[in-house]
């Protein structure tokens, strides 16, 4: 019998807060904290306008060796670990897949993603492909992938080998339970231990950017308002007070 481990999930309010600030701000604040690049390179949004953040369930693929893995799509399904990552899904979770950048294997299809959606899943980030992408887009999940293929998950060159272990997705390490922030700019990995600090700094950043955006839209001086200068800070503080913040 196949057994896989669940993840430890951070407080839901951390994910909600990080979703509100978005991937670009999360990436920038992580850089200032010494994480040079938390950006998952390769997968792009296939669901424009969707912004989500949630803890990572991880799935690892390795090169296929036919004597170690069933060849048929429906042969011994419970040995196929791409199913088992789904079994752990809870509301708000993200699935992050190291599919080795492979463009010939559809890691999940419509049926698997329908199950994930029914469990409350928020989105998937795959360094590889999906199949049934037309139907998958209709499910309301966030999808960040390299592309589409008609092939099933183990049809060609790779097979799933581990669930909820550290993976390298798009050149970035993802630990199970890390918070993944994903939107039109892509997906960024926020280490759990840094998430509270990222959120605190980013919320203040987002607030002064809101003020600066207003001033810039009114023709304000870029040098004064972006980034917010010391000369403009009293004006910003007054604006905050007027907003009741």
C-alpha cells in the first residue's frame, strides 16, 4: 500500500495576505531579505486575472524506466503518485510539480483537476504540461504551466516518484508547506519562516504605493512619489490619517 505524508499548513491569513500583495511585491521583498530569486521560471499563467496564494503540496517526477513503472494509464492506479498528491488536498492548497520541464507528459487532466477543485484546491504550478487544457480552464483553478499536450502523465519520458518532498520547480526549491503566490506575473515561493515578515513589510509597501499611484495619476513628480521620498512622507502620513489608517 502506498503511503504519503501530508504537509504542515501555515495560518490561512498568511496566504490570504500574500495573495493580496501579489507575486511581484513578494519577490521584491524576499530579495531585500536575501532570497535572490524565489521566482519559478518557466510556468506561465493560463488563467489570466487569477491571483492566489496557498501552501504547497509537492510532486516530483523522474525519468521513466519501464520496468519500474506501469506503462498503461489505468494499470495499478493506486501506485501512480500523481493521484496521491491530490488525496492530501485541502481548501486553499496549491500543487507544485517538478515535471523536469518535460513538454510531452500531461501531469494532470480534466478529471484529476476536477477532483482537486472539488477538494477546494486553489491552483497548480507545473514545470511541464497539462492535458485537457480547454476543459481545465473552465474549472476556476489557477493554472501556471509551460504548455499543453494530449499525452497522459507517464506516456512518454517521465513518471511521478515522490509526494510532499522538497522539489526543484523551474529552478527554485519548494519545500512542502511553503506558500506559493501566483498571478499574471508568475509564481513565487515564500518560505514559511519568512512569510510573516514578508507580509508585514509588503503591506506597508503596498500602502505607500497606493498613495503614490494616486499622486502619479494626477501628474505628480516621479522623483517625489516613486519611490516615496522623505519630502513626500509627511503628505503620505496625512493621507493615511485621512483614510483612517
